[in-house]
C-alpha cells in the first residue's frame, strides 16, 4: 500500500505542471466554438430555405461544435478552462445553453461522479451508466432484469438513452440536486420555452427539427458512445466503500482510448480519461502532452476505439472475478 501511494504521488508530481492554463488559447477555443456553432445553425436555416443539399455540410458542422461546446462546458465545471470561478461560470453557461445542458446542473452531477466513481456502495451518488453486480442481477425481479437488459442493450444505448439522459433528464428539478442546479434547470427551461415560442412565429417545427434537433441527437450519440467508453470495460474498478480508494478508482476505473486525431479533437482529448480523472485540473488542450509526459508511470492498457462496441456486451460486475462480464445465459 505504501509503495502504491508513492507511485500515485510520483504520478501527480508529473501531471501537476499541466494544470497551468493558456488563457489566449482558451479565449480562442471559446470564441471560435461559440461563433462556429451558431453560424452553422444559421447556415442550416439558410440552406433549408434555399439549397437543401447544403444541409449535408451544415448539420455535421453543427454536430461537431456541439461536441466542442460540451468539451468547454465540461472543463469550466472543473475550473480548468479559465482561472476564475466567474469566468468559468459565464463560459460554461454560454456553452451549455446551446446544447440544452444547464451548466450548474452539469457541474453538480459531474462533480458527484468524480467523487464516487467506482464505489459500489455509492452508485446512487454517481450518475454513471446503470451497473448491477452479478449477484444483484440474479436476485432481481423479472421486470427489473428486463429493464436492465433493455437499458444496457446496444440499440437502446445509442437511440433512446442519449436523448433521455442528456435531453430529458436535464429538464427536471430533483430534491437530490443542490439549489444552484435546480435554479439553473428552471431558468433554462423558461428561456427555452420563450425562445421556441418566438422562433415558431417564423420557423416551422420541421425546420427546427432539421436544423437543431438532428445535430443535437448526433451530438448525444457521440457523447453516449464516449461516456460508455470511459468506465465500462472488462478490468474496470468497482469496490465496496470500505475497500474503495479514490486514486485507484480514478485511474484504474477509467480508460485510455486509442483513437484517431479527429476523434481526439472532437471530444477534447477525453480519450485520456485515466489522466483526466487523476488530475481533473488539466485543460483539455493540454491532456495530450500530459499523457506523453506521463507515459507508463502507472501501467494501463490502450483500448482501441472500435473495441468499445464489443465492450457493450459486458453488462454486470462480477465481484469474485473483479471484472465486468456478460449476463450469464442461465439468468437471462
């Protein structure tokens, strides 16, 4: 245990310098993302009215910068984008508004995720993908088993689940959230209703669906695929609270996805998720260089991006094997 503590201390010393922020670069990412997202949405409106073929270009561009908007909102929530809380709060709200994710709510639930990742006894506090142990699944009712298999199925995970988790769940207040999170939900919902009412005076519902909802769903799909890849792998980390260790859960319960550069750009280097969880203060634009400096200071396995699809077959946590495994056929 003492040796492992020393290894983590060494790792943190290596990563700490990369938490330094490049404010001019942050400004560039913020301004360019904001302008290009809303410009692409305006272009979609123009193409819808005049040259429908142009939507083949503008909709993917809107999706790209919705993904990038989330990346910046995410970093703002960690305080890793700008130096001050006020600047992060302003930037996070502006970025989150265009993708229907209230900043204060996102910050609250994501902070809870980081604090409780991999803790079997605190899954209710960790807004991760619904994960049951093998024993829990075997003792569950037939209805609960069916619901669990449905929520963990490939089809549902990338069709209904992204819209439910990212689109609908952020529209409701909850007693478990803090007051800032609930206020942000109400304020955003009121503003969205007012904006939709105003837009509908000169745009049809069909146009709104095409120029905004379609790229939003594509963004939700990318987010869902990426979220799944971050912690749902065979050798991930789950422990009872008495044996749970924050640093072990952060690093060994998170992946390093071997992905092409375009995917790294699209998702803000979130593929280096083990590094992010170990040192969440590193801005997304410094994660690649942090990973290079880190090397194999703590050993990990690179997971090819395409392997995430096969990881979807792993559905329950086997506490004896300490592995995420498929549902045993005899317990379907």
